[in-house]
């Protein structure tokens, strides 16, 4: 257990520049070994365009609103028949 104690006066001491250089090389080496993953943005980060915002058309209507309006028109249309008189194939 001779090498566990305090460093000897004869140990090699590096300059600050050499320490920084070796530290940078070591960080680069381990960064290359780490698995590559996309980073998740922080919720508090500002973004000019949010991904989860509903898309809007030229009139300012969102896709969600136009889909609801389309569904309501189909629902109120008397010529469209949603019910089928034919039995399901799984019932046979």
C-alpha cells in the first residue's frame, strides 16, 4: 500500500494548460462512447412554433375545429346512413 498516501515530491506535475488539454481529450473520448440520443427540450424553453399546437388553415381555423364541423355536417345529413343492415362477418 505504498502508493495510496500523499504524492511524493518527485511525482510529475502537469501545467494547467496540459491538465485542461488532457481533460478535454478524456471528455471527448467518453462523449463518443455514450449512446447518441436526441435531447428532450425543457418545457420552459421558448419556441416561436410549438409542435403540439394545432395546425391552422388560411382562415385561422384549426384542423380540430374543421374536423368537428365536418363530422357534425355528416351527422346531420339525412342521406348518409351510418347504420348497416348487413351483419358483421364475425357474427356468421
